[in-house]
C-alpha cells in the first residue's frame, strides 16, 4: 500500500477547508496516484487472503497471511524512519516504489501460472510488506513538503479519506475481478497500479530544504537516537501503550474474516470483497464525522468508543450466519477503526519535533503492526483449537477490558507543546577545534540555589532528564556538593562532539520552558556550563 497504512489524521482544530490542499498541484497529483495504487493494493490484499483459503483451511495458516503482511512493519519501520530523516525522501521513495512494482509483477505471474504454494504466498506477502514498511515513514514525513504548513491538517485528513475510499473500492473490485477473470487478475492490477506512483514521484520536484550547519546523521547513530528519543518521550510512549492495547485485539477480525466468510457464511470472493469494502466505507463515513466527535468527547473517549465498537463488530462476526449481519459488523468495524486509529495517529504526530518526526512515526507504525502481527498469530492459534465464534468473543471481551486498564495514558498530551527549535543554546567555547567524532563528551551545569528551595529545584531539574536523554544524552545525573550547601552539578554524557552540537539544534521551545523553570532557582547570572572531552 502506498502512503501511510491505515492512517487517518487531522488535529484538534477543524480544518478551514478539506479541499484547500488540492489547490497545490504536487499534492493533487500524488494524492490521485496513491489512491489508484491503494485501490490496487486492497484488491491484492483481499485476493491474497482468499487465495490462501483456497490452498489450506487451517485457521492458523490463514491467519499467517496477516502476520506476513504486518511483520515487516514491526521489523523495518524504525530503520526506514532513520533513512527518511537523513536522506532525500523523494529519491528513496522512487526506488522503493519501483522495487514494489517489480516484486508485485513477479508474484502476479506466479499466480497466473498456478505456481503459488502456501509458503511462496507467505514469502511474497512478506516481501511486498517489507517494501511498504520501508516506504511508510517517508510517505508520512513527505506531506509537509507537498503543502504549506497552514493546510497541513486538511492534507492529512484528505490522505485519510483517500486511503479509506480505496479500502472501500479495492476489495469489492477485487472480488468482482476474481470472479470474472480469475484469481490472478487482482495481482496484475496491483502491479500496474503502482506505476502511476513512480511516475508522479518522477514528475514532482521536492522543494529545496535549507542545508543544516551540521552533517547528516549516520544510519546506525540515527537509528539509536530514534529509539532513545522514543524511550524518553513520555507523550509518545502513552500513545504507544494505547496503540498496543487496541491493535492486539482488533487484529482478530482482520485475520479471521476470510474464514468467517467462507466457513460461517458460505460466501465467495465477491462477498469477502464486499465485507472488506464495507469496512472501508464505514471508515470513510467515520472520518467525516470524526472532527465533531473529537470536539465533543476528546481523543481518549473517542478511542474508548472505537474500542467498544470494535468489540461489538467482533461479536456480530461471531454470530453471523447471513451476509446482512456480517455487512453490519463490517460497517461498525470501519467506523470504530477510523475513530481509534485517527486519534492515535494524531497523538503521535503532536508529540514529535521535525528532526525526529519520521523515526517517531515509524515507531508508532512498528508498534501498530507489531501488535497486529502478534494478535493475528495468537487469534489464529486460538481459532484452530476453540473455533471461530469463541475466538471472536474472547477478542471482543479483551478489547472491552482494555478500556479501563489504559485510561491512565492520556492521548494528545503533547498538543500544547511548542516543538519548534529554540536555538537558545550558546555555542560551546573551545580552545582548539574539536574533531566531530571525538567523544564521549561530559557536560556539566553548575547551579547555586537557596537551600530552602532544594525540593522544588530537584523536582524541576528531574524534568530536564527526559529532555537531555531525548536529544542525545546516554547518561544523566545530579550531584550535590558535600561542602557547599546549595551547590548542585547536573551532568550528562553524549557519545561525540558532533552529537552534542546536534543537541543544540534539537532543543525546542518546550525544552526551553523546562530549562527556564530550573534556572530561575539559580541565585545570580547564568549557571556555569563546562564541556569535558574524553582523553
């Protein structure tokens, strides 16, 4: 799938106009190309699940299709996010989309010649999923280059509509083409549909980005920095916890829907496509009313409603013996899916500054697809022993239990943070030029405070720890002078001089607020900052 898989967006303020991004030709062209490509992808996804049910009937093996499709996102999203943050996004996307087209065409040829086995189906599903995983962070981060920031929110919302329109049309068209032209038809259409995306990327010229004063990060260092940032961003971590709780249970109906269609309702590929299309149709409708829901209930309650709706859909799938009940379940599932996923995605977006945006969003994608992968395998194994209805009932009950258990992790808690660079750190003074890779670097900040303010000062200083570690420090500590009352030294270690200079560029206005809260306890002037280089 081209673009952000299963992503919806927007922000807490209603966009001025949903159509404003289409006034920019780059956005309009690439949006159109990605919608066409996504229709082909959803045709492929529906055909893949249906093809596996024709090869085997074991629920665990059928559920492994979802595992193979989603596991690459879990494994590759963060490395892909690091690449998207440090290299040219347009060129990277052109290469990945071209490879996706070739792999998809090869798989279509194998299906056409009846050469596909369960093993080869899972292998190619994994390979195509890997291409999607490598491109996903780049597609998420490139939106800001297609439109100005003032219309970014409606652009993200328009992408959401496009993805869900393709989800509504693709599976239904896949079922029709499979029934009329054979199982290979959706796979060929998927391969051909991706050519438009490659052409659109060749046509588009990304805007010139002002060069940074520092060299680009190296891949391994950028990856480590991304993991460290996520670990110490409390707002993003709360979103990841909520995502895990939702997706691990919601994955049950995605993994088992082909079997529900074939075994419980005795339907064919057309019905399976219709059910997936109804999920997409429900998501489109949900996206249109979502801004009002978020304004009325807030993101936490919207996710709770989405979780409850998902549980209701799984209960209906469990009792479905007729198409009408399954259609109703699919519509509810689509509305609930968009309610939860949109709120979770926006929460992740609002917690990230630009310098690490692709890596942070990559981690959000990795958690989402990791939970879906684990859940798909889990529910497939349960269904193999307990049967489809009981498995869906258990997943529904688990979803409902997660609502009160995850309430303490608030979503969009970073909405009010100003994450633009503050650029308030003065350049470090040095006697001689320092080699960029020299390190580690020990930075100390000396404070002199009124002893009676000790408790409040330490509480404020503790908040600095997360900022230091997020931006590059791998160790942090506070030390108190045993001989001079009120004298404290904050220390942190950074792996190299270049990485410390990057800390200067990464500090945000939100970090500056925390820093100012600490420095107001300092008695006079500015705290003394000293840099030590390892010998």
